[in-house]
C-alpha cells in the first residue's frame, strides 16, 4: 500500500496553480509518493501531471465535480486519462439522505462509461451512509453495493467517518474487499474544553494519525489483507494547527510504525 496526501487537507494553500505546485513539492519532500487532487484550484490536467511527475508523485484519484461526471462523462474520462489517473472520485452524493433515490437513478450511465474506459468511479463516504435507507431498510452503503457491481463502483473508504457512523473501519475494509482501492486515513479523538459560560464542550474531533484513539493496528492490517492500493492522509480540519505539520506527523507515524511509504 502506497501512502498518499489528500490535498483537501491543504486546500487553503492550493488556491492558485503556483500554490498547488509549491504544495506538491512540499508533500513530496515529506516522503509522500501519491496524491489525491481535491478542493484545489482549477488546473490543466497535462500541466499538473507534468509537475507531479517532476516531484515523483502519482496522481491516483480525484474528487471531481458531480455535474461533470454525470453530464460530461466523456470529457471527465479524458481529463483523468491525461493525468494517468485511474480513479474518478466523488466526495459525496448530493443530499444523500433526501435525494439518494435521484442519485442511484442518475449515476449508472456514467459509471458504466467510466468502467468501459478502463477507469473506476469511486465514492467517498461520510457517516450518513451508515444510516438506513427507508425504501429498503438497508444501510445506504449496503444498498449501493447491491445496486452496483464491484467493477463499476469503488469506495474511497474514509476510516474516520465509518467509525463516526457507528461502524468498525477494519470490519468494513474486509467487507468491501475489492472495492476499496483507495482509503482515507484520519484519527479520532474526544476533545473536552470549557466554553465562555463555564460549561463543558465535548465531542469527536479529527486528529493527526497516531494521536487519536482509532485502532490503526487493525485498520492497517485490514488494508494489507484486502490489497488496498493507496492510503491517503486526509485531515478535514487541523483546528488552527499547521496542516503541513499535521500531515508530516501523520506520515511519520504510518511510516515508522507500519513501514509504509
């Protein structure tokens, strides 16, 4: 499994192509060899592929605009092929809990075209996919698996959001074996602080990997067991800390503890 950097973590530094270029160099210097492009500025696919190659980075997956995937599928495919990027990612279904029925009716033609082109559509979960779809009584994520074959739908399984949804990340990695070519790593910790009224505030919070309470020994074991290709560090928020430093600490933990790089 190759360690990658999810650029959504570093999105505030990638609002221009100059910033994107500089950020690619910085993550390469940390030791990452793969990236996911998400939340960054508009970019030319041939330009970004050239810059990534210069830094020894593989563009493995994106989070791409849903309307482009749905309504301009052929152009979306060509865009990704210019970057030699096999996985076309979607960050979330629009309004999953209210428009899921529309989503599963709209998307089949696009995912079929993507698969026919030798690429794969990959859906990124949050916690809402672990609620039950009223029409079938199944978890949304199970319903999606039942509707789409393994060669048409992959999951960029987000380990943090699986746990936030009440699931066991390692168990779901094993259950979705063959669909999880790319995985998102983030850690979870409970924070407790006193608000301005002297009352306690608490709740789950994203943490650099190795600094939270998630069972990464089991998560990494499950990733290796199920042949996950890429594990991306994705820290949605660093709560005022330097995102580059948080990424670096996460990489250090994963590389030193598990020998990943």
